[in-house]
C-alpha cells in the first residue's frame, strides 16, 4: 500500500483554494492509501502569528480536515509539533540543502517581497517540508501547483541523501489535480487565492457564512466581455470562476460553458454562489458538530502517537547513516 502525506498551515482561515487544490484529494486518496494529514504549525510560524489566534486556527484546521471527509479511523490527522522528529529531521535536511536552492524558491520571493524583516525560518521552510515528507517515506504528495517547486527540492534532497549515505528514502511524487490546482484570488486573477491574504474579499473561507459567500462572489472581478468561456490566458477571472463552479458541481469545463451559453455574468455568478454554498453548508455543519463534541483532542493524540512511532524509526536510521554516535 502506498503512503500519502500532505499538510496545511494554520496560518489563517482555510479557503476554497485549499479545499479544491488539496483537501478534496486527501479524501479521495484515503480509500486505498496509508495517509498522514498534518496541520503544519511549525511552518505557520515562519511568518508572525499571534499565539491565541494560532491555537484557535490550529484547532479549526484539524476539525475542518475531518469535516471535509477525512476519516480519522483510516488516516492519521495530527499536529506537526506533536511529533518532535519533524524539527529534528528538518535540521538534518537543512544541512543537506544549499543556499542557492533556497534562493530559487518562488514562494520565498513572493512572501518576502517588500518586507523590511524576513525570518530565517521562511527561507529554510522547504528543508523542513522535505523532512515532513521523508520521515514517513511517503510516495504521493497531494498538493496544489504552488508546492511543486518545494516538492522538487524534496526529491533532490532524498536523492542526495541516498547517494551520500546509501539508499534509504523513497523519492516522492507530486499529486496535483488537473483542474483546480491553482485557484486564483477573487480580486486579482494574477495571484493565487491564499488564506494569508489580508483582504478577505480575495478568498472564500470554508467557514464563511452563506450570505458572505454570495456577497464575495457577486463582487468578484470579471471582464468587460460577457461570455462565460474558458480561456485562462485571455479571460483569467471568468476562467477561475468556471474552475470553481466545475469543482463544486462535478461538471466539466465544456459542460459549464454550454450551461451558461448566452447568459450574462450576473446569472452565472448567482448559480456559482449557490453551488459553493451547497458544498460548504454541510461541511460547516459537520465542523460545528466536531468542535462541540470535543472529539478532536482524542483524534489528534491517537494520530500523533501513530506518527511518532514511524517517525522515530526513520530518524534513528537517518542519524545512524549520517554517522551520529547513537545512544546505547
Ligand atoms: P498561506 O498564504 O499561509 O501560504 P495557503 O492558502 O497558501 O496559505 P498552505 O497551507 O500554504 O495554504 O497550503 C495548503 C495546501 O493548499 C497546499 O497543498 C497548497 O498547494 C494548496 N493551495 C494553497 N492555495 C491554493 C490555491 N489557490 N489553489 C489550489 N491549491 C492551493
Ligand atoms: Mg501557501
């Protein structure tokens, strides 16, 4: 059975981009894979986080995983910081990474652009991400398009380790959806939808009230044309809305085009809002039930225990190979 691993940062409210690009695939893959899904809090602190908010967002992301359909009986759902081996292997991986490799990372460039002070953690984040994946010898990594470059680095580091110290790590493969790998911002289709965007109008949060969802979609940027046609280069905004519609209804992009032939953007946006609401409303109900039940603490504890067992074996094997004097 192949191993699947992925993570989401508790760095804000989860968005429809996170759902379409990543979580939907988590749910599909768990049927026939050994799955590890993490709330990557050690990554979230690579940009400043307010402690009370970080704690609340972490609890919210964990409950949203389960609300979205991840079955904790099948998959491990845990906090990255509950498995200390991540930080330790992260350091070992940092020492295998070159500055040049990190300097090429577009996420670092995007997130540090225009900032007066940038934490060193943001720079070395991809080495920690490599450790997250390699600790479990994961085969498949379901992520959005934006993580492809980081995953390429993980593959290089796995290969480098294997070359220097003997074959040990599995070289992981990205698992990127064909449609919805890069959901764009509602206010600017040249940027991806991101939960850490300071403008809440740029994203649909999974926990947005239906009235807020309707308002955000009605205000989403379109173009001066009036045709609902898929053309990501020429009609980026409308194409993005069509992608969201397709992902919420299961219709292909050609079917979406056909459905709205001859209709104005207003009619399309109205139906789009209803399609999004009908996916998110039941998810929100499950979310509230899980938060109220207090069940999440037990799920997180049980999953972390399982994760630590595997992670400890990997870390010991890695340290042994790298030449650390092992405790007897
Ligand atoms: P941040 O702005 O804090 O980086 P984020 O929205 O980018 O938040 P992450 O926690 O970095 O979210 O990413 C979680 C997962 O969601 C990753 O697999 C990432 O590729 C995916 N993802 C993030 N944004 C999008 C998007 N706009 N479209 C599709 N997938 C996305
Ligand atoms: Mg991100």
